C-alpha cells in the first residue's frame, strides 16, 4: 500500500511524480488532499501507465492545470484493477483524470469531480473502453461534465448521472463509435446543447443507449449530434428528456436509423421527441406522451431534402401545431397515431406508403394539415370520433379511410373521417364509406345509432333499404348497431324482414300451425316433445271419435238429437273464435300483458276453440323436427295432416267406410285445404314499385317457375280436392236407405235435422268451415289481421243471410241458435277489429284495450262452455 496525504507540489504531481513508465500489478495507491500548482494534483506519470491489477484512489485532490487527481502524459493502459476519483478538481481539463491515449478494461469511478474547462471527471484525447466507467455528479465549465474525448470507442459500460456542463452535460466527444456494451445517462444537464451527450458524429453498431431525465437549455435534451447519428443495431430510448429550444430527446442533423428507437415523455419548444434535418429510417420509431409548446410534438423535420421513416407511432403526443409530426418532405411506411391531436401532422409533402396509417385513442379528434399528401394504404381512424386531413395545394393521393362508429369518409371541407351531421348516420364499427342519409321509418336516428319503428328492420350492410317485416311482432323497433336490449329481430326470427325462423340460444324455432310467417319455440326435452305429440294426436282422435259416435247414433235414433246439432254448430263457431282470439293475442297489448287472470282466461278460450275446431295452435313443424324431419317444411306438415286423417278414416272404415268418410271430411277437410292456402301466402318487404306478382316473396310455393305458375298450381290443387270432397259429401247425403225404418247413419246425420227441400244444407256448413280455415291460413293474423277479419266477416255474413232466409233446420230453436252463434261471431270479429285498429292509435289506453280483450275472452269462453254443456245434455 502506498498512501499520499496532504501533499503539495509547485510543479507537477502533488503527491507522486514518475519519469519512467509506471506499472501496477497489484496493491493499492491512495492519494488524499493532494495539490499541484501545475498538473496531476495527486499523481503525474510522465511516460504512461499500465495497470494490470490493484487499486488507485484519489480523494479531494486538485491542480491548477490539468488532471486534478491524475495526469498521464502519454498512453494509459488499464488491463484490470480499479481507479476511483472522489471530489477531485482542476482549473484546466480533466477534474479527475487527464490522459492522452487510454485503453481501459478494468473499472473506474468518478464522483463529484469538476474542471474549469473540459472533462469534469475524465479528459482523454483518444479512448478505447472495454470495462466499466461511472460518473456521478461531475461537472465542467465548458464541455463534457463527466467525460470529454476527441475520439471514443466504447465496448463496455459507461454510466453518467447528475453531471453538468455548458455543452454535453455527461459526455462530449467529437467522434463516438459504440461497438457493444451500454451507454447510460440520467439526470444530466447542459447550458447549451446535449443535455447528457454531445457528439459531432455518433455511430452505434450495437449495444444500448439510454437517456433519462436529461435536459438542456438549448437543443438536444438527451443527445445532440451535430453531424450524423448512424444507428445500425442495438437499442436506444429517451425518457423524460427536455430541451428549451429544439429536440427534447434528440437533435441530429442526419439520422440513419436501422434499429428501433423510442421517446417517452420528452419535451421541447419544437420537436418534443426528436428534431432532425434529415432521417433515413428502416425500423420502428415510437413517441409516447411527447410535448412541444410550439410545433412537432413527436418529430420535427427541418430539412428540405426528402426523409423516410419505416414505422412511426405517436401516442398521446401534443403540440400547439403538429402534435405528431412537422416535416417538409417525409415518406412513412406505417403511421400509427394514438391519442395524438391538435393538427397532428403538418407537412409540405407527406407520403404514407406500403403498410398502414392507423389512428386511435380515447380523445375525440385528429387533424392534419399537409400541402402535398400521398397515402398508399388506408388511413385507420377507427378508434377516433374524427380525423381531418387538410391538403392546401395539389390534389392528394389517398388509399382510403377506416372510420369509426358515427363518422364517415368525406372530401369536403377536409379529407378524412368526419362526424356525421344531423340527418346522417354511420353505424358500422369500422367503415371506409361515407355517412348515409337516415333511413325512412327510423324512430330515432343520429350519427352513431338508428332505432327503427315497430314492423321495420334494417341490415347493417344496407341501411338505405328499410324492410317491412311480414310479422310485426318479429320487429319491435330494433337498433343498429345491434344491441342485446333491442335486437333488430326478436328471439327466434332472422333473415330479411325477420321472416325466417332460426335457432336462438340453443332453442329451435319453427312455424306454428296458425301462421306460416310466425315462429314458435320447439320443445327442448324429450318429455315435452312426447307431450306435444300426445296433444296433437289426442285432439284429433277425440274429435274424430266424438264425430263418428254422433253419426252412428243418428242412424239409430227415432228423432234427431240436440247434441249432434249443437256440437256441429259449436265446431263452426270455434273456427271463427279461434281465429279471432289468435289475432287479438298478436297485438302489442296482449304480448305485454302481465295480468295472470287475463292470461288464464285467454288460455281457456284458446284451448276450447282449438279443441272443438280441430285446428290447434301447436306446431306440426316442430313435431316433425323431433323425428329429424325439420327440412320437410310446409310439405311435411301437409303430409302429416293427410297421414293422420287418412289413418283414422281407414281404421273406422273397417266398421263403416261411409261414416268414416263423413267424420273425416267434417273434422279434417278444413285443415287439409287450409294447408293449400299456406303455400300461397306471400308478402313484400318493400313498397311495391310495379304492382306485379313477381315482386312478392312466396317462399312456400312449390314450383320454381315464378309466382304466377305457383299460384295456379296451388289453386288447381285446392279446387280439385275441394270439388271432389264436396261431390263425395253430396253423394253420401243421397245414399239409399237400408230399410224403411232406419236410414243409413251418415245420411241421417247429414239430412234429418233439416226440413223438406233443405236436406243438402249440411254442405253449407262444410263449405263455411273450409272457407274460414282457408281465410285464416291465407291471411295470417300475424301479418294480415285486417284482411283476415274482413274475410271472416264476409263468410259469416253470407251464412247469416242463408240461415236468415231459408231457416233450414226442422226445429226453429236450432235456427235461432245458429243465427245467435253467427251474430256472436260477428260481434267477436268487430271487437277484434277494433282492438287491432286501435293498436295503431297514439291515444290508445291500456285499460280500454284490456277491457275489450277481456270481454272478448269472456264471450268465447262462455259460449263454448254453454254449447258444450247443451251438446252433452
């Protein structure tokens, strides 16, 4: 150990002066409070130094010239060991150490060292650095608060913290080449340029460079490169750096950027993150929360020559002008702007090519002012309310825009994505199209939302084409964009006009028997499916059995029994009441009713009407789907009705085929012929432009040759089956008696209750039931309630006229009961029509609607119950 304390010299080397070459292989040398009037306050080495190992420590040493702690007159080579300088100072260069040439591979530490000229900690003309050097709280009056070098080759670790100087607060070097290792700067400052690092030329071949909390009173808060910064590989970042004038993080004349660089929270008057004259970039350049009080919050390009950037991203940057970029002539391959606003880009010529232009953020707007603009890709503004590109001279060359909800592509008064004005809307989450006129039929329409009126729907892809839903209950004022609270189609409905049945939340929806344009949920579990099959078959079997029993009894009775007449009259009445109740139940008031008593009442009315009429409100399509025959559709439903009816008729034919035919026609002919009418149900989604049949949508017509041929085929089938059935009915009415005492049962059933000359009047009842069922099927109450009510009115009025004129029954009480039922049916139709029409009135009251609905339900239930009791007695 060699220790020098409180030593002074009027020449060089206050503690130790060597004239030959000095080599330290081991041991320690300590210099405390040494002073020289010239250079080398602690140690002066005339012919160089080689340190292979060991330690040298300089504390509180000073000199009047260079090298406050240690002065090496020629080359210094550190192969190992450690050098420490604490509180050393010089009146010239190198407050801690001064050396001409230095090769370093050990460790050095400079703390609280200062100089009056350059290199507050270390001054070296040429330096190759492989080890580790750290500068803490070092300063100089001129350049390089920590280190000053004319030429620096760095391969190791260099750290600068809390250093200051007039220029280059941490490091000042004319030429710097970083081959590897790391350069780290924090909390350094300068009065002029380069708050942490000043260089005329900086080549970064590899390694990392980091700047944190650096500041300058002029330009280059973190790094100032007067000539060229050749960034080949490695990493570079600038965090919380500031400059009062230009380039909060970096100021560079020419920037060759071939590796990623990032700027975070840097600030300056202009060029908050980076200020350059020219850039040639091939790697990402990221700016986050950078600010400029004047222009160029992220990047400021001052040169007239063309510059290029590969991938530019600015997030939450701001400036009084050009929050992201201010440039003269710039080409960018990919431009991403996130929360970056206030005239984001200001350029004489801006070209965005090849990849993308993406803008996003939580703030509302983007604005750009460019003299000459070329964007080869789409400008992605899908995360903003607006983005504006103001081009002040030549016509821009744009690839397109991706706009957000509520904004559309515009070319006037600016190019970009502009918020839709009043009367226009844009409801796609991302679009490259303009705002569109609000559609007709919208109850609410603004820039980012459309709500349609009941009965209308829209597709997101074509809002200019509102579609009328054939089933109003399927469209209850849906919204676009689609929401769970107000879907465009109600549960179970889908497709154009919400006219198709779809699977919803795992439940299959198919058409019910009452309307081919409605959808009803099918049973999800086997037990419910079996119950529906039992209900379907049981209803038909019981009705057929009761009808057959009445017919057989008619042949063995001395007189016509009231039960048969009343049951037949009730079946005709139930055909009307079932349609009326179903129509009323489709109204909005009925759909939203919450009263348990009313629901129970209507449940009874529906059950009685369906049970007596034989029509039913089940879904035969659902029944087929339980067998895997969902795809058969309406033809499958038709076949199911035919198979059930034929099977029952064939079974009874083993006893009496004529009774079986009469019972089968009486019970099943109306529903089978109504199935024909279902094929011909058509609708229109838009207002008819030409009035032609081909404009109608008839998805159940069997022939693929157009609507007209399909109608003809269905009509021919209907008329053929109807005519043959009516002929068979009349022939059965004229069958020859078996003996003089008793007529054939079916003949007695068909004719005995009628007076002389009226024996074929039972055919009127069959025709009436067929027409009622056909009208209900052809004009479904879900779509055409008014037309259905009109058809029912015409049919019942015609029957009332016939019975009022001819009084066909033998007993007058039967005529009056028939007329009473027809009059009641007329009353029900009138009440249902009033309920349906009142639904469209703005001043309707729920209590008024409910009172008519309750009255109607009570009448149906009371009449059906009374007639069933009369028939049973």
